[in-house]
């Protein structure tokens, strides 16, 4: 049985800087709330989030969906439990790492952002990032950031989407965050499904038993996962979630027979 379904936000629940498809979002919220009552709906996996977004954004989406299990923000370095209403930080995030993140932010503000459309991705504690609606500008700065980080902060990873560049300490990717969530919930990898669309999701997708991608996912993601949905964004998420429900129904019938 698949007991947990985890989704990225950007590129999955909605495209960045574009309106949410509220009718589809409402349908997902309905399914997620039903899954919060497993005694009544045992074939519905619990629904969670793993996003690179900062806490306030992820907490708002969690509340809108009515989620009942912990969710991950800042690529899994932070965890929010909506039932206990508490935020936890990954125990491996140290004061030394916090100082290095702050040094990276200062470099971005001084050397990257002036004269561009880039903006500091504010509100994050465990990673340094820049965002922009200009994809060409993002792609132009990716190798610049990669070169600087390799020379000065070799213990950090650089990830990017078409609207963001994130510099993350090694050991704080979505893979490690998802492992932390599974340990918190007492789940094994083969009980978990994940859907993601960018290179920052690759580690998490490789970890779980059931890996999905929406149709709009990056080519590197679509090559890796066994299940690529025909629909993009939230339609792809809904299709993947329905696949998991059908899988669980088949498992129950097999056990019953």
C-alpha cells in the first residue's frame, strides 16, 4: 500500500507566478481532507508537500489544502506539522552553516542582483537563493553561481528551475528532507510516492517506491521516473494521486482474495 503521497509545489500544484487552477486545487483539497480520515478512506494515501519555498508560503498552501501530516519547506531543511502547529529544523543545520548561507546572500546582493531582474529569495533560513521571472537571466547566472560556489563553498549544492537559483548545503536536499519525513512518520520508501518536476526533485524521486512527474517536468526528470503523467501541473498531480488510489484498491482486493 502507498501510505503517503508527496508533491512539490512550483511546477506541480501550479506554475510559478501564475494563478492556481482553483477548481482543480479544490478537488485536490477534497481528496486530501478525506485522506486525513484513514479509518473512513483507507485506500487514500495521506497527502504532503516537499517544496523549496520558505515556510510562510508552504504553511499557507498546507492550510488551503487542509493537510493533516507534516510538510517540508526549504527543500526539506524545515518541517511544519499542521496538527501540532510547530516548526522543526533539521538537526544537522548548524550555526556555522547559517553563517555560510548569510555570506552567500551577501555575495548575491553585491555581485549578482545589481542591474538585473534578479531578486533575493527572502524568508529562507537554510539556503541562499535568487528568483526572477526572466528565464534567460536565470540560465545566464546559473554557471556564474556554480563557479563561485565550487570555488568558495564546496560543501554546497546549486539547484535551479526556470525561475530560481538555490544554493543549498549538502545533506539538505529534498532527498534528505523526505528521508527525515519518512522517519518521522515511521514509513518505508516503498510506502511513499513523490511527484516532482525539476532537477531539485531528482534525489527524492530516486528514494521513493513510486516516482511521478507531470507532463511539464524537465527532461532530466521525465527520463528518470517510471510514471510520466499525460497532463501538466496540478492535473498531472491529480492523475498521479488517482493512480495511487487505484493501486491501493488493487492491493486490498488482492489481500482479500
